[in-house]
């Protein structure tokens, strides 16, 4: 299956938190989008790897994803090395995306920055024909996406681009977050697990507030910010909103 957009996320719910508005908008535009989660999120304060798996499946339905996989890397301890890069390369070559969205290159959580750098480096090697990989017994061929954009996470940065979207996409974004009932605010929660800053009702307000703040400068109701290490090129100035 070839995808238009492939999203890599260090943890299940990273994609939902940081770029699900962008995902929802492009699915509505008829684009195929998939997510590859690097870890199962087993070190999370709340929930378990098993509950996160079920929650990710529910969220995938809400977002209209065409594919979702989990590589099962060690949460908190995966490395940017050959072993892990080859697993990323296999996914890139399997889905052959035109665009990749990935974790921020630096962030509060070490997994985010490491995950973003891992995907960035692996994508370079994925375009080299002498880097050999196979999947399910079939030899894979080189593939390099046209663009890699790193989504904004906990730390604010001045984005290189902002994807604008409306209320419908924001509603989908919030619904996809609420699918992760063990992680985010859930009024029916009686688990007795420790509260975290993302499990409070106020956290949803911060997600919506950031979306409004990013959307305002581009004349959109909401927005999500991305950075890239390459220049963003356009054929003419009218391609810019």
C-alpha cells in the first residue's frame, strides 16, 4: 500500500496530540494517511501497553487512517542506531509516502527528540539503493519521501509552516485524544492512577488554545506547526496562503 502521508510517533497518542488536525484535513481531501508508532508507551504513568493498543485502534478509526503499525521499540530506551534505523527504513519503503511527519527534533521528553532524529536519519538511508532491507521475504527498493516535517510538541518553536484547519477537524482531533481514555481527562475514570498534567480537563483547553494561536496568523480557525531542515519551495508565490 502506498500512502500519501506517513506519520511517525515515538508514543501512541503523539500523532493525535501534535498533528491529528492535519491528518483529519488531508483525509477529508482524499489523501491516504498512516501512522507508525515507535513504542507501545509502556513507561507511561497511566494505563498499560495493552490499553494503549486498544485506544490507538479506536483513534485510528476516528481519524480515518489507512494503516497503523507499532514497531515495539523500548519506550524510553530506543536508540538512533543501525538496528532501529533499519526498522524505520522498512516502513518507509513499505508505504512509500510522499510526505513524512515526525516527532520534534528537540523536546521536553527525550524520546521525542531522539525519535525525530532517528526518523530523519533513517529516511536519508532509505533513499540509498545499497542499504538492503526485506520485509516478509520480499526485497525492498530504495525510497525517499519528497518532504519531512517535524511537528510541534511540548516546546514551542517558530514554525516553518502552519497547516490551517477548521472546527470539524478540531472536533476530530479532540475525539481522537479522548480515545486514549487512560491518558487524557476522562470524567468516568475510577482507576485511582496518579493524575498527570495531560489527564486534567484544563489540558484540552491548552490544546485548543495552541491551535487557535497557530491558526490566527494564517487566517485559519486553528493550526498545527511544523519545522523542516530543508527549504520549502513553491513553483509560484500564489501557492502560498
